[in-house]
């Protein structure tokens, strides 16, 4: 693994943010998150093969879920370290470029803003049906009967949550450990989004993935809540104190 100094990490992370602002989050078949998702599905099939034909205890199912989490994180971190290491071996500037690019793939600020605006524009134009449709693109709930306030609330909640997942967390991990650690975080977040559900299928198998995502987001989530509250100071008529109280109340 290549270790950069903190000033180098800072510049690489800033470059990654600029890349995301310009390019956004392209849904290319070669996008790292797509490959991580494929790895998760492959490992899930292998680890859960024959599970329906036998009665496995909750502990055993949890153990296989732990294997899924550990292997996914190790593979994501190791491959990213290898890619950055090889690029840096070829030339340090290539290492910088590769690091900045891959860090940018762990960020999705432009895409998040675009998704929110797809809801905002129909709402202010009185086109509630269109707003409901676009809310359905970013939340995992039935949106057909949402009123204007509910559609707005769902969008704000999603933006707030994804400000952690798609910006603050990957940025913090990139500053600490460059592209490899940022990609490890993105792998953990992808695991949570794919198997971290409290339903019959994943309540045990996805337990480790969900708890790992919670652990990695513990500090970034609280920092984001503070930053969102402070941002109210920049907008006349808004209250940072009320924002802080709401954050504490509704998490």
C-alpha cells in the first residue's frame, strides 16, 4: 500500500471532489461499485448455497454473513491497494491520477444533487405525480400516495442520509487512507444497501454488514449532523439550534 502525506491526501481528495462535480457518478459497467455489487452477489450465492434445503441456526447464518463482509472488504481494499501501488510504481504522477479518480468513484455529490432537483422542480411546478415518480427513484418505499409535504420530507431525509454515505464518510476515509480505505468504506456501504435489511432473508445474514456500516459511519454521521446544523447559519430565516434539535430527535 502506498502511503501519502496528509497534504498529498488533502490535494488528492480535493481533486476527487472536482472530478465528481464535473463528471458525476457515471453508471459504467467498469464502475468499481458495480464490480463490488457483483462480488457481493457471487459470494452470497456461494455462501448460501443449499441453505433452503437445511435448517441452519441463526448463529451459523450470521457466521456466513461475517465471511461475506470480511472477504468483500479485504478484496476491495487489496485490489485498490494493488492498483494504486502499480500505478505509483510506473510513475508517481500516475499514482496521483489513479488515486484521485478512484476516490471520486466513492463520492456521488453531483448525482445526489441531480436526483433531489428532479423532485424539487415538479414540486414547485405543482406536478405532484412527476414528483412522486422521481422520489421513487431515491427511496425504497411506495411513493404513489405521497402528498407534497411527504414527498419533500422523503427527499430531504434521503439527501441528509446520503450526504454521509456519498460525501462525508468517503472523504474522511480517503483523507486517512487514500483510495484503498475510501473503497473499503464504499464496499461496506454497498454491503449494507444490498444485504443489510431487517427481513427474514437478511436479518441474520446481513447482520454483520449492517453493523459494520453503522460502525464506519458513527463519527461521520455525527459530524454531518453538526455541519448541516451549522449550514443553517448561512441562510436567513433558518435556525441552527432548531436544526440541531431536529437532528438529535430524528437522528
